[in-house]
């Protein structure tokens, strides 16, 4: 008999009860150091006081209207994102997949509006992940996720991540945009090689394409800057964000330049829940914390500390681990042993981590993580590694 909750997840043996900062407690009393952050969502940890206060106060006033009304909090959040990014305009939805869907629509609409309706195909990268809708699955091209759902939606081509020659060769008369993650999360925690984003920008400009970033996982402070592409100083034309934007409250956004979004006029897109008062209260509260002086500098410092400790670990256990990957606090260890088995052992010892493609152990601590929690996590990882049968 099928369960009341559709059984689409391989769930852990942890029933969550409450959380505080970097810790979670299960209903049976077990305490865990959470280095999953809800898959890069709870960037400020669990139950951050400022976020709790902002959502609570908004909930007492107004939860939802619709986008038929002007929503002051939405306008404020959009302006703050514009002021702190490449973008001129923002659309709010509910998830990363929705933000990516709109990014695809904007790219096609832009080409149509500028006299090139024949340009509708998107070139993406192998190993990418953009969501679970039919369009975003096709945009990523992962056969494992597409299996059984009929022929993939047409309009997407794929090349090797990090290979500018392949990208250039894939551009055709029907190409509308390039769509990439500056750091691939699900695909194996792979950061774009130095110069790659610059090369993509040059290709896009040369052929009249839009450059679209998916920063759903790598954005909102995860790499030590508000967005990962800032390290290279290469802005896109369109960008999808979500996850940590709401600190755990569902909200996504698609950011664009005025030029890219010129065709997005009244009636071209919409959302019932997107950017409602409660969601944007969460988003504004997150930005209050992240844009405060010193926040990103601290994230960067903790990221460097954690990476250094992980690299030392890898050197100590060459029969278990191959390399450290990623950027900032979006880190991974490519394993020699089965990563899923190692993650299960970590969980049994009180540390929650994830897996990713290419047999990678994915590590996503909250951005508020401190040296004490890093010490605790490395202690657990070292313990499990020392006890691993060889």
C-alpha cells in the first residue's frame, strides 16, 4: 500500500523536531550538527532570531493578497536586490525551479522581441541541475531524472562544463542563450575554472545571446560573496536565485537587466503566491543580516578554515578520499569509498552531510558556522575515517 506522503524520497531515519543555529534535534532526542542547511537553504541556521521576528510580525499583519495589489515589502526586496547586483528588475516566485523556468522564458522572449524568433534553443552544461519541472529537467539533461517522463522537452543542448571550445562549437542559428551554474552543486560540487565565466560572456556577446546564471545553490552568500559570479566579476543578463533567499521560507526570484527583460510586460508571466507579504518579509530579513558589515568577510574566513581542514583530512586518508572541491561553504570531497555509505556513518555519529554526483560527499554548513562547529565536524569526520575498514 502506498504511503500517504507520495514515496518519492529516500528518507533518512531522522524525524526532525526542532532546530537552533547549526543544530537539529530529532523527535527521539538525538542532536545533530547540520551541515546540510536544508540543501543550502537555511543560510542563517535554524530559527535565526531576526528571521523569526520578521516573519512573526508580518504574520500578525498580513500573509497573502495576490499580485493584483502593490506589495511594499516586495518592492523593497526587489530594490535591494537591484542595488546589490547587476540587475535592473526582479520577478518573485516560490522556488528555484520556477526561477529557472522564467529565465528560460526571458531568454526566448528577448530574442523574439529583438527580431530573432528563430533563436529559442538554450545551451547548458553536462552535470547541471536546474530543478524538477519538465523544462528544467530538459535544461539539465540528466538521463536519470528524465527516465520515464516521456521524450525530453526540445530546445536544449549540452556541452562539457568548463570547456569553452565545446560551448562555442555548440552555438547555432537557433541558439538564444547560455545557461550555467557558476558552481555545480548536485553535479559534483564543481566550481567553474578560472576564466570560464569571462569566456562565456565573450561568446554570448559575440553571438548576440543572453548569458544566464543559475545561482539557486551557489548564491546568497554561499561562496563568501552575495553571488558566486562576483568572484570573477562577470555579470550575467539573467539570474535565477532561491534557496537561502528566504532562509527556509519558500521564495525564488529571477533577476534581469532592463535590456534582457524588455519583453516581459503585463500578462507575460505571473504567480499566485510569488512575492507575497510573508515571503518577502523573510527575504528582507535575510538581507538585513547578510548585507550587514563584515558578514561576507566572516563567511569567507570560515570557508577558508574549513577547506584547509578538509584538505588536510584528504591528505591523511588517501585510500578514502581523492580531492576537495567547490567554493566557499559549498564544498565537496570526491571519495574513493562510497560517498553515500560515508555520509550514513557521519549521520550515525551526529553530523549531517549530503552526497552529490561523481561520488562526492557534499558539505553545506550554515553561513553562521563558527570555528567551534568546524572543529566538531572535523572531529566526527576524522573519527569515522579512522574507523573505516580498509
